């Protein structure tokens, strides 16, 4: 029989999975082996296998609370809202553990069935937060006990400042250890290089890694020493290329207290979070005072509500008037997008048929993550298709099949007469994704959560994007890019104008050609933008001095 400690000492995940399958073959009712197997599959992002394994663990050990919690987490990841809530409720009824009740507050649909469904979900979260805030709870390690963030709130289309501040207050009251202060804090010594730490769990082949690698590489080494703060189990091959352009790399523990101490020992002058709110460990680290100056930028474009985050770094082109009202941090407005984007370089020339597009029709592509598809967007898509009988809307399948099925079901209810002309394509290679942008007549920006990396890719290729800016920065990213290049032809003032621009681009080839030429002639400032880095450096210099 295989000792489970042997499995966890194994650095090769596939080999560890093989060991566990051997253990299960020799002892089919070995619940703990199934549980550990599910954790390994989760680390490989093979959630379907992880779900199958934990279901077997529950079958053979039905009284283990942790197993129900884990299955609830997996169901939440794949978007099975009711199944997830059911598992957490079972776990809570077994233990009445407050941390499980907090988790239940976070569980929301990934794809909302309707606007009413969205509003009910938001009201539920606010009500739970109010109850939590009035209850005296004690948490030792909220990252370990809760492990969730309010990520999906940002896709509901509302200002979340009040909620995030209330959430932050709740955690500080429940876990005073969160507000750890580094014993190594010291004033900046003028004339020395500024020691900046940059932290994210997504410094890999991900939007965060792709848009920030150039900033890390090109930041002045005469003025700055750059330390990357990374998590070893979150690495990929692109992570290595990011590490090579830093002065130092520190691999952080996955335990909150150990992380706090590791970062503190670096005695940083500035700590820059590239995103807060996308995952739990960096969210909870944000409560600590680990450097004299602590900033967050727009990787997750929403305020944190955390008192120890001093500055939110954004840019004037993307922010509305009175934007500071949306942030708990002091808002810093640079003059261009904080990113170092590289131009896509497609090397093949497939036809529409090659990448699964219908030939002889007008193609409206909306290649965004499915959780960005706000229920109110359905009526805009419906109007575009009603006005253009030759139109097809192209969407890329979700990361999990259930997301896709939920959105298809919603479309069948909100626009039954048009949904047969909404085509979901399988997730595709980067090369085919570029060709989807090139072969589309129109790229549709989602007014409730604008495209970022997608819009940069499209504009680089000259693909015209129709956008409708809202009142929050995350609804104005494409608008900000258009502001930077001085092309405002496709910025709509209302949803009727949005529909008109989309239909006109698809039907009027001469006008579309004019817009494409204009974008291509003016888009240089969006790519390999060292000016943005110099502006960032100037802000950091003024902070420490």
C-alpha cells in the first residue's frame, strides 16, 4: 500500500496522480486517496477529474465536512451555482462553522439567467455582508479558511466601493492578524535605487503577465531595483521569461503569515500589486503594511476597499469625471494606459471556413470571457441581428462547458428568433484567435465590462471595435484606447448608436475600410509604450521623495 506522504513529497504531479491511482486500485474505498487525487487534479486545472474524485471520496466517507466544501468549490468554479450552494449548505449543517457561512455568501452564478437574477444575487451578497458585519467572528487565516474573493461583483455593472470597504472592515475586525506591519519599514534614502516589489499570481501567459513583462524589463535600472514576488505553483514557461528580466525573484509560500514575513524581509520602498481581487492570497496580503508605499493597478479594474493600499494607478483617458469617488485608494491618473503591449504577429492566412466561420455572412465577433456577458447586453445583440438578417454573432466557448450551456440557454429565452445566428466556437489557438479578429467585420465591445488585452490585439490588427463607455473605468477601457489614438468614430453615445455603428460597419465596406485605415495609421502609441513606463517611474520617484 502506498504511503500518502510519499505522494506529497513527489514533485512530479503526474507521477503523484499515478501513485494515488495505484493506491485506489489496491483499496477502492480509500476516501483520503480520492480526496488527495482531487486536489492534484485541481492543481492541473482538470476540474472535471477533480469533481469525479471528490464525489468518490464522499461516497466512501460521507461524514467528512472538508469533502463537501471542496466539491462546493469545484461546482462554483465550473458555474454550477445551485449544486455549489447545496454542498456548502450540507457542510454548514454538519459543523455550523462560520467560515462556511461566509463562503456561501460569495457563491454567485458565473452566468446570470436574467437581470433579475443578477440583482437578486447582488442583494443576497449585500444582505449576507450586513449580517456578517454584525456578528463577532474570529478567523485565524481567512485565505485558508475562506479562500474566495468578490471577483464576480465587478461584472455586475455597479460601483462596488461601499461593499469592498465594508468587506475590508469585516475582515479586519474578524482577523486582526491581517493588519500585519513589517518590522523592516524604513524611510527611503535619497540617491539610492528605489527598491520596488511587484506581486501577482498571474505573472505567466495571462493578460497580467503579457501586459506587464515589458514594464518589468524596461523599468530604469539606474533608478529602480525590481523584485518579482511570485508563487511557484502558478508558473508556466512564460513566467521564466518574466523572471529573466527582473533583478531578483522571490518565490512566496502559499501560507499567508509566511508570505507576509517573506515580503517584509525584502525591505521594499514600494510594493506594487498588479491585481487585487482576482484570487484570495494577494487580496488578503493587501491588508498588511509590507512597504512604506503600496499601490495597485488595473489588472482587476475595481477598488480594493483595503486601508493599507495607498494608491490606485489608472490613466486619464479611461476614467470619467469625478472618478476618485469610485476608489477607496488615492486615485493616480497617468496620461496613458499602464501596460507594455506587444503587437500580435499572425503568420498564417486561413480562410473563414478554416476557423469555423460561416462564409458569405456578416461576422460580429465578441471574443470575451463569458462572465462579461451582462444580461442587459442581450437586447443589444438581438437588435444587431434583427437589423442584419445576414449577420452572425461569434462567441468563444467558456473555460468550462457549463458556462457555455448557461449562456446558450439564456439566449434561447431572451432572443429565440435570433439565437440560431449566435455561433459558439471552440476555444482556439492564439493564431486562430488573431484570425478571428482579422476575419470579422465588426468586434463588439461589452458596455458593462470593456475589453482590455482583446481590444489591444484587435486595434493592432486594425479590427474595428464598437464601444459604448459607461461610468466606471472597467466600462471605458476600449474608449480609453481610442482616446489615446485619437480615433473616436466608433464610440457610441447610447445603445441605439452602438447598434447603428455595428450594422453600418458590417454593411458599408467603404466606410469600414476608412475606419480600418484610420486605426492602423494611428495605433502606434498603444504598443511597446515606454512613455507609460517613464510616467510610472516619475510617479514612484515623487512618492518616495
